[in-house]
């Protein structure tokens, strides 16, 4: 029976009883008293049904509602159907949650759900193992209270989660972890923690291999270079056709020595076995010296300008900064056609202290720019070999700048030239 029909029956019943009460009252002369008793009885019956409903909802363990008549029968039945649907929904959600917990427990990566204030809402079993979290103690804690590494705290507060960060586990220095945050909904974040110790070990093996091979190549290259120089000095005593091969051998030996030196430099930077970067360095002096070296390298084929509007110092390693800056400037000299202009800048703007190298060279296609700092990446193999590049210069620049808290930025347009620049923070 529909709810409308229940209400119709209820109204019909009340109307019938009221009519009978009024008729009796007219015959007996007690109409008011009879109507009062009727309303009181009707209200008492409803109060009793309300009490039964409350008792069933709060104290009774029966799944089925108590029996009743009229509109209350419909109310009890409707609530029973609603509870039945809720039980089904709750059971379905419980199954989904159980499957979710089972699947996340099987993940090798740690997963941590963070709230608006970086408070921990939930984490899986892997997060407990990798970070030493405890479910009873750490739920509701701010994650920065548990992972106090400054790099992680800065990453958490930066809002830029495009790249992960790597650091040691807070409970085991031998374990290397990768942390990556992803935002979802409005104010929630998901932190994924991955154990990269194996990858780190393989990378360490690769670095050691490259460093060892490069170091071992130095001695034979020195010997070969010595004999090539002897042959070059004795050209007059050798047949004429030996002249060109000897010059080519000398050029290739020098190229190999440059490659070995760059590999050793890069290995040293990657391994972290670098010098202190807490010295006060005055880049305007370093860049002025590099500008003079660039003019000598150019041999008056380019216009080389140095623009400086500040003498502010920065904290760093002067030898490393000289290597990074000279790589950028000498690259501009090598790749800019004769008659071009190269502008070296050390200037202050709203973002900080800016070091820049701008040229009027051929420019670089935008598809190549993201990969320019990769080892041995070449835009044009023939052109690179022609100018004597090793393919490691910009990789070295990248690592040096990262070690100084900066990053290499590149803007370029084909046919109009390129601008390589980076920012630093002034020393206090």
C-alpha cells in the first residue's frame, strides 16, 4: 500500500471517529468532553508509537520493526527498508575498503594520505616498514614532525611536486628513498615513498666504473700524446705524407684527454665527493676573467660583451663555478658564427642574482632543450665533433649549479640565438 493510501485511511478513520463522537455528544450534551477524551486517546496512541520507534532504533536488536496499524505501519516499514539499503551499502563499502587495504598492503611502495595541515590520515604497511611509522601513535601527527629532513620539509611546503626528491630513510641510513607528492580533491595529498636503494647501488657502480676507466685511460693517453708530440716536432725528418696523420692523431688525443677529464669531473660531481661550497665567491670577477679567455678563444671573430650591474658575492666553490660559467661561455663562442655577438651578464633583478650567456648563434629547436643537459646528448653530431665538444659540458654545468642551489634555464629560438641563465642567492 502506498504512503498516500495510508494517509487517506488515517484521515478517513479520524474523520469517522470524530463524527461519531460529535453525534454522541449532541445526544448526551457532552460534546466538548467527548472530543477532548478522543483527542487525548489519539495523542496517547501516537506517543506510544513514537516510544516503540525510538526503542526499536536505539535499544532493540531486532532487525524487523514492531507491528503497528495505519500510518505508523507505513513509517516502520519505510524505516526498515531504508536500514536494509544502508546495510547493503555499508557492506559493499566495507568490502571495497577491505580490498583497498589488502591491495595497498601488498604494494612495495609506501602510501601516506595527508590532510590540509599535512597531518597523517592513513598509511599502508610499506610506509611503516620504510619510515618506521606506528598506526596507534602517528595517525593525526604532522608528517614534518616525523620526517624532519630539511629537504623534505622544503619540498612539502614548496607546493611544486612535479619532480620527486631522493634522500635516506629516517630510520636506516643505508636505505635510499624517493618521495613524491600528488594533490587530489581540494586540500589532500598522497605521498608515495619508494625504495630506490637498488637503483642507487647500480648508479654508484656505474659512476665508479666510469671514474675508474677514465682514470686508467689517463696514463696511456699521456704516453700516446708524448709520442705524438715527438713525431710532431720531428716532421721535418719524416716523409711529407706523415704530416697530416700526425696532426690528426694530435687532435684526437687532445679530444680524448678532454673527454676523460670531463668524465672524471662529472663522476666526482655525481658522487658528491666535491670541495666545500661555503666560500664567498665574487662572480663578477670570475666572469670578467672568463670574458678575457673567451676573447682569446674567439681570436677576434666575435663581439664579446660583459654586462655587470652588481658586485654581490655568493656562497660556493670558485673552481666549480668557473668551470660551469666557462663551459657556457666557450660553448657560445664555439657555436656562434663568425661576426656574431656574445653577451655575458651578472645582474640583479627581482628573482635574485642572474648569470646569463646570450648569443646570436643558430639557435636550438625547442624539442632538444629538455635533453640538452643529458650526458652525450647532441643536437647535431657532425657540428659537435667539428667544434670539438665532448657532449658532457652541459651535464657538468647542471650538476655544479644544482650543488649551488640553482638550476640551468635555457631559452632559444631557431635563427635568433640562445640564452643560458641561472639564479643565485646573495651571500649574507
